[in-house]
C-alpha cells in the first residue's frame, strides 16, 4: 500500500512532518544535554541529538554526511566522551553536577542577544532601515532582499 502525498488530516507533506519530528528530537535532546544534572545521562542525550542531526542530513539528501555523523560522532566521539567520564569520575566526588546560582545573568544575556538578532534582521529586511543606499540605487528593493526572494 502506497502512502498518500500528504499526511491525512494535516495536509502537510511527509518530509515536512519528518523534519519537524527530527528537529524536535534534536532540540529536545540538546536542551536535556545542557539542563541535565547527571553527566552520564547528558552524554546519552548527546548521542540522541547526534542521531537527530544524522536523520536531518539524510532527509536533506546527503547520505555521506549522515553516515559520517553516525560513524564519527555517534560512534567515536560520544563513546570516547562517555568512557572518559566513567573512567575519570571519582567515587568520593559528587555524583551530580554542581550548578551556579547565576541563572538570572544568563537570562539577561539571552534577552540582549535576542534583541540584537531581531534588530539586525529588521534592518536587513527593511528597505527603509540600514539599506538606504542600496534602496536608492536599486530602485526600491535592496539587492540582498532580491537575492533572498530568488530562492
């Protein structure tokens, strides 16, 4: 039985749905790598995030990069990382990671970076913003915006 062109009830293409699932796995596992308090579990979440990235590479039509991701990163780097953690972890030390209490400074830095990113995107895409010279020369639309619209 052949699959239909779109997902039933959603009217999405299958590759869009697969990409969203793989991106969700990748981002969720990467978030658990950073927020996890157990080093071994964080290493295992890292393996899952590498697997999600390999799936995205395969979906994009790059089997060599997907195979390289599986062999090099999932196979070699993560195993090396997990063995290094297991070998060097002392029995008398804490089993869980010790976190600093400076989450508020990281939150402020994140907000500042998001504002800077948003303002640079607005200036790049707005012809009345930072691209006034190219706006006047090109007759209304900046060349960068025209290049983006070609894709």
